[in-house]
C-alpha cells in the first residue's frame, strides 16, 4: 500500500506548482506593485490558499526573492550573455542590444511595467536589488565598449558614452511600457513589435538625416 501524503502538503507536481505561484506573484507585482501584492492577492491570482503560499515561501520577502532569483535575474543575465558574445563593430553591439531587449520583452510582457514601477519610480522595491546584482557591472561594460569605439574614431565624438545605455533603454523598454497610451493617442494599433524594432534600428543606424 502506498504511503499516504501528509494533509495539506503538495503532491508530486510541487515544482510545477511552485513555478505557478512565482508566475502569479510576478503578474501581481507588474499589475499592482510589489508593496500592494499581498499574500492573499497572489494566492487568489494563483487559485490557491494563502496557507499554500506560506508553505512554499514562508513570507512575502522570501516570495519576492524567489521571483527575483527565478524570473527577473535570469531574464537580465540572458540579455547580458547575448551581448557579451558580440565582438567588433559598435553598430553590431547596438543592434544586438535592441534585438535582445525586444526579444526579452516579447517573451516577458510583464517586464516593462515592472521596470517602470519598481525600478525607476522612487521607493521601487527592486531598484537596489538590480543596481547591486546586475546594473552596475552591466552598464560599466557597455560604457567602456562605447568609449573605446569613440576613442578609435568609430563613434560620434559628440556623444557621451555614459548616456548611450540610457538612450538605448529609453528606445526599448519605455515604448513597450507606454504602448497602451501611444497606440491610442496616435491611432497606431498597426505598429507591432517587429515594426517598432525596425523603426528603432533605423533611427539608431541612420539618425534623422535632417536637411536644412
């Protein structure tokens, strides 16, 4: 006779359930904000009891760390790894950044809203975590590569290498976060992710080509 499972404990699909609970927390974070995403709200999102969330994660802080470790950091490090493999021409690096970011956004549609709410806004719950664990080293590497290209005469000398990552993030994450607004204001529902990427690359590669 098979041994009976202790009451209230998850069965053999516990790892799948754990992933589902993390996804539910992530959805609540992006929609409501980390501070407003209570255990009760996340449990409702996942269709489970708050007691089950406590069983898996203990408390809100440990659940948040599980979301960071399992979903947010792997996403950002995946982008980093794609860019680390790009050698040579700075134009190829910039194009790779746009493509990698847009692919990450397409695969993780919660990211832009979460980034704006919890990293950029004052008091965001993820700001310090990302600065300490990802942001500083990632941006320093980018700035150094831009500075070397500029020193070699391969990049516009009027640009500040420190502001280039800011510009690139502004041309990828921000349009995705604001899409519901600008699509409505500009009657632009026909602009999909591929068209948006094409526009961004054209802007970066050829500029505005202004004529007096």
